[in-house]
């Protein structure tokens, strides 16, 4: 699956949005990738999960992961599909009192080798925060991946990284946003409030 194939799927399914958006990172952008509109289709989610798992397996070499850890909410579906393709368990971290943590009986220990999976990576903040959740439990984070890499860098984290597509639409700090200056209302479509 090429980067063009992935972006074509997003376009075909109406998941590449245009307007004025506040991203989870706090930055503003004229474009937003609504992965949920693609991942709502099980066959699409499965295909993307298999493709991302294949890229990660190539980067992992002889290292065999034991779990996929994703941040809720955006990483849940793709994390599950990557875990299925890798043949490991899928768990997720969620916010409790503003802090990302493991809940619902999920746990990791020093024997675990974790792959962190996100839907869209912009600044890498959520991915790094999720990696920290694993490290706090003593687990080794062996790789990270995303469906879309918006970071503008090839490897936005300090572990092997894979993304199915890279897209770098412009982003702006809120106090220097030309869309705000034009008076365009801002929309917050992501899962983090």
C-alpha cells in the first residue's frame, strides 16, 4: 500500500477535510484528517492495520512485540488492527484526571515489548506520552507507528517509526494563525478536549 493509496482512501471517504481546525496539539490548520471516517469501515481498518504492521515488522527485525498500546480515542481501532496483524494483544491508555494512564485492568511489565500506535501523528506529543505510560510500567517500547505522519520529519520519536503516509499541511500557532485573522470560526474535531 503506497502513500498515494492511503491518501486516495481518505479523499474517497471524505476524511481529508478543509476548513479551520484546532488540532489535538493546539495548533491550527486548514486541513484535518478524520481517520474515524476511514476506520469506521472494518475492511479499511483491517487493510491499514495489516499494511502498518508489515512496515513495523520490517523495522523490528528479530524483535518480537508482545503488545500494542494506543492512546484513546484516536488510536483504538488502528491499534487493534495492527495488534491483530502482529498476533499480539491490543491495549489502550486513557486520560484520568488529565493524565494518560492504563485503566480497565490493563497492565504491562518489564517482559513486555510494546509498539505504540496512533492514528495521526502531528507533533508526536500523544505518542511520546503513550510511550511514557509503557516505560513507567517497566516495558520496553520497541517501535511506534501511525496511519498518517503530519510531523514533517521522517522519525518523530526515538524508536523505529513507520507511517503509511506523510502529509504536511500548514500548521499555525493560535496567536499567529491567518485563518483566525480572517475571522474564520475554528472547529475542534479531534478526541482530546
